[in-house]
C-alpha cells in the first residue's frame, strides 16, 4: 500500500513536469511567431499607388488630329483670306474645336491683319467652361476681315497666350497664306520680314510650344510656303497645304 502511494506521487510529479515543458515550448513558439510578424514591413506585399496623368485632349483641325491640353489659334484675316471664304472656314474650324473642349482645356484665339485682335483681350488663356466657350464662340462669329498681314504680331500674341498657360501640352495653330505685307516693320521687304519672324518666334518660344501651320491659297507663293514649312519645322509642328 505504501509502495503504491509512492508510485502515484511519482506519476503526478512527472505529469506536472511535462505540462510545464509543453507550456514553455508553446510560449516560446508563440513569442517567436509574434516577433517574426512584427519584423515584416508595414506595406509588405502592397502595391505602389501613383496618380495617372490626364490623357490629352484630341481634336481634329483641318483634317489633322491634334493632341494637347492648351490650344491657341493664330489666324490671318487679311483681304486674301476673304476672297474664297477661307476666313469663314477658319472660324468654323476653331469654333468646332472649342465646342469639343473639356473644361480642363485652356485656349486663346488671335486674328491678325496689320494689327492684332484677341480673345480674351487680357492676353491670358482661359479654361473651356461652358460660359467661357459660349463667350468665345460669340466673339469669333463677329470677327470680320481686315487689311495687311503682319503675321509676326499674330504669332507672338498666340505664343504669349501659350507661355502664360499652366497646361503641359501646348499647341499653336496658324492659318493663313504665309504673307507678311502691310505696315509690319522690318527690312528687306516681305522676304526679310518673314525671315525675321522665324528668328523672333524661335526666340520667344522658350517653352517649346508646338506650332502647326495651315497654308491656304498657296498657288505660286513659294516664299510664303517656304516660310510656313520652316516655321512648323523649327517649332516641332507640321505643315499642311489646303488646296
């Protein structure tokens, strides 16, 4: 009887000792597991979130697809532009573009003869909100013809619009016969004036604005067409001849 009691005490002692060992081992594993999880970086396995750039506006101007978020138009309104309705067509092309603009697009419009008229008359670009588009369309509709063709003044006014714009993809669109006639200043006649215009525009285009040129009624106007080709080429744009 005494021997059995001793064996019972021994068994209980061994069971207690084994329980302590198992608990200590579990605690060690749990602690190790917790520490391992804490060592992981907070964003482990996560994806980097970056903001996508807004897609550029896409418009069709004289059959050409143009992309940008700032569009600035420079149109000759001299007598030659009225002979076959070219001024009216230019106004239609610009008006259609303006109607298509989203409200994040910036724009400005310049017409030139011997002088310059522009919208807005502040010389600062405007955003294409419904109210601004409506006002611009009304102004364009009322623009009439003039005399003389001082393209340098018109191009510099369009570049001022572009240089003041906050948009990233800026496009200037010139429409005209490439002439430089009237009381425009400069030396060397029309050819000298056009060459000077190329130099001045390149100097003022310090933001590398794309300049596209549309040549109308170019038959036999070699000097003027060469000017428009060189103007677009020197400023990253394209030249298109409208027959």
